[in-house]
């Protein structure tokens, strides 16, 4: 497996800004923690890759962190919504029966 090497930027160049999506990754822990762990790992890799000059790798890790954190938030939100609907239906059925 060969990987293309990107040389680090010159010392006077401004570092590229790549969002790391660490905050959404941490917030997704409360929704779906298996996906949140993966999101946190990718989010933590972004700044190190930018510092090493691997901008393409940092952008890839940033995209994956965003994807996993938002999927985790969506899955958690869906489960919470299903849970609420379930209890509303159970509560309605118990009110009808009593």
C-alpha cells in the first residue's frame, strides 16, 4: 500500500485551518456512545495531522469525525423519539383501559 507524502508547509506560511468537530463528537457520547468514540478518535487526529503538514489527511479525519458524530446524534435522537412515542402509546392505552 503506497501513500503519497505531502511535505510540510514552509516555516513562514500560515497553518491551514481544518475544523476538528471535537465538540459535536463529545456531545454525541450522550446519544450513541459507540459511534461517539470513533468520532472522538478522528476529531483528535485532526490537529496533529495539520501540525505535521498532512492537510489532506486532516481534512479526511475531519470529514469522518463530522460524519460519525452527526450519525451518532441522529441515531440517539431517533431512539429517544421512539422511546417517547412508545410511552405515550402505553400511557394512552392505560388511560383507555381504566
